[in-house]
C-alpha cells in the first residue's frame, strides 16, 4: 500500500503543477484538472489511512505525519482556489513548502517509508 500512497501523491503533485499552469494561462481545462486533483486528494487520504490502519500501534510521529499531510492537501487546495479568485497566495506557498518538506522528511524517516534518512 505504500507504493499506492506514493504514486497518489506524485500524480497529485503533477496535477497540482498542471492546474497552476493552466490557471496562469486561463486554459479551459483548468476545472477538469482541479477536479481530478481532488480525486487524488481522496486517494492520498484513503491510502494513508489504510497504511495507518495496518499498523499495530500509532507512534506519535505517525500522527504528526497525518496532521502535516492533511495540512499539505489543504494548502494545495487553498492555493488553487485563491489563485482562481485572483487573491494573494504568498503565505500559502510558504506554508506549502514548509509542510511538504516536513511530511517528506517524516515519510522517509519513519519505518514504513524508504530509508533515505534512517
């Protein structure tokens, strides 16, 4: 299930970049890409919940990773919505970068992830 989770967030990041690019150009397919991205938000959350459910106990850092992962998903959605409305997103981009770095670090450091930092 770890591979499905990683695949989901990689595809979601690609869709996020495409949606941002489409919004900047005023492309007509922006809404379709955004809706596809929302589907992948659900897949990310579902596969993450499945991984968490498969564990026998919930160590504290996994709970932190869940919270920060939800933060990443929420900030991605807020960036797209606020960009579509023409509002300032500088603070949201900073939050996205910080949260994404934290969730990647925890994902690679914890035992269920790949051992880049262990």
